[in-house]
C-alpha cells in the first residue's frame, strides 16, 4: 500500500445480496450469476467483471481488469435473498417473467428453486396496479421495519455471512412530494410509529438496511434514500447509500447522445421520447402516480447536461416529452423511439431518429451486480453516505445538498474510475496528455 492508498478491508467470506423484489430484473440477476459461476455464460455488460482501467501513462501499458485492481467480492461468494409480494420461488418467477429462456434457466433450476422470497412490506397505496398475498402485517411502519431487520439478521446467521448489501429491484412507487417528516431522523422515526402516509415501503426497506449495517442502493425512481433523514442515518451508522433509478435503456442513450450534441455546439429545439413495455414494470408505470416518479428521473438528464442557463442560444427552449406505454405482447422486450430536432450553422434544422429494441432486464441485471459489488467495496473502504461516484448507473444520481448531478455518461465513467484509482493510490487520469510532448 502506498502512502496515498486508502486502507480497504479484504472481501473475506460470503457477501449476502438482499434484493427487494423477485421479478424480471432480480431473477435475471440471480440466474445470470448462477450461470456465470457455473461456467455456462459470460457476464457481458458488467463493468466489475469485464471492464478494464488504465493506470499511469498510455505508454506504461498498465491496463488491468477492474476486478483485479480493486478487491471486489467474487461472484462465487454471493448469496442471494429476496422479498416479494408473490410467493413464487426464483425459478417460477423467472419463467413467468419470460426474460431468460428455459434452456438457460434449467441449467441452474436447482439453485433458483432454492431461493424462496420472504414476505414483503407492501401497500397498494404506493403501487396501485399490483397486489399479492406474500405480504407482512404489522401494527405500524416501525414494526414492519423491525420485521425486515429480523429477516436480515436471520439470513446473515443462517448463511454465515460476513457482509451484506441491499438493492431495490421492485416496482416504481407513486410520486412523493417533499414532506417535513423527511427532514430529520428522529422526526422520521416518530412518523414511522404513527404510520405517516409520506413514508413509503421503499423507505422502510432503506431504514431497515441502514439500521442493520447494510449499504442500500435504490434502483427505482422512488423517493427513498434521497431524503435528509436517510442521509443522517447513513452517516450515523457509517453506511453507503446510492440511487436512484437504474440507467439502462433509453436514458442511457440520451446521456450518450446529448453530450455529443453539446460538445459540437449543436442546438436542440425538441426531444420526444416514447416507449412500449409489457412486463410488470410497464403495468405499474401505466398508473399516473407511478409514471410521475419515472417521468421526473427521465426528464432530468437533458437539462443538467445542456445547462440552458449557460447555453441560452442552443438549449433555452428545448421541448422535452417522455411517454411510456404498457403493451403486454412485448413482455420484457422494450422498444423506444426518440425524435430529436436539432439545428446547426445559421440555425438550419436537422433531425436524429433513434429506435432502440432492447431487453430491459438484460440491461439492468449487470447494473445490479455491479452496484452490489461496488457498494460492498465502498463499505470496506470506509466510504459512508452518498456514493456519487456510482452516478454512472443511475438516471437521477444522488448528490450532496445543493450540488447538481453529473449526467454525462463519459464524465460519470471518469468519476467512477478515478475513484478506484484514488482508493488504490494511483494517479488520477486527466487526459491532458501534454507530458507526451514536453
């Protein structure tokens, strides 16, 4: 270890990965991890497993894999648990989700059938299009949190786990406006005991995780960990938090294209985005309250990238519209269309059309894996509170109060890799390059 290097605890023993929700995304993660560790597939799309990181000068030829550079938990050491409102085991849930083919699922059927979901904390007040029988009952929301904490403790003991992380992979809750009960931890805890309606199930999971010494990552657009009370709890217990809303498909492409337009100083007058999606997520988002949560995160990226206040001639009047339509025949195979009206030299108009036929959970699964491993690394490195360096994975990245988020995917990736270099005492990469010409 160099003088600058951060002390990182080694990833000894097993890492428990607690998944909230055992639907399309979660079952694709679990099945994929089992297929990879049994040699049936490769972890394509995972930065932690396949990504590399340049160290030093370009002429040094030091480009190790990320997993060889920083001490990450290995896939073989992961143990999964999940909560879900439906009692189907992971194999049954994966078959119903229809993301992976039975020819692949059958290779790890035994392992998947062994993952039985725990009863979930759930209320139709927050997800109106779903209902299921596998739900906890409690006298108040604090009681429900304590039941989750008991689940976590029993899972850790039963599997002799060294560490755990929690990742929200469940459905999008209805939009929550800011509420005074979010401002302080003591007020939040009092509100939990009083069953305050502003406290959603996702917040109960986040609270239970952080109180149990478990880092929490939010993969949905819910208002969950991004409230002052949760930041206070994370700081108090030295726990990392990150979120929110996995950046997997259409928004990922936006954060690729928009920085390029801005770099070329091309103007944008309009950006229309629409999707069709037929899985459980699509059904939930067909409800206006849940769509409002998703709309906020999907709309935010362009304004932060374009910075219209700094580029008024190019981006002060961008008409940005986002639509998601539930279309059951497509299942998890989402299709998105983007129409981008741009203008160039002397204001002459042009257009860009993007048609992306993607598989929603295939794109999201490696994000869940990477977040689980990086959040565990953050905890072992003594990094508490908001993990902004993980913005690369989110549509609406959490930041310190008053700090605007970086949405440019290339800046996000540089931030992530420079954080890893910092942890290992390596020089940060600026891409200045003047040293080659001195």
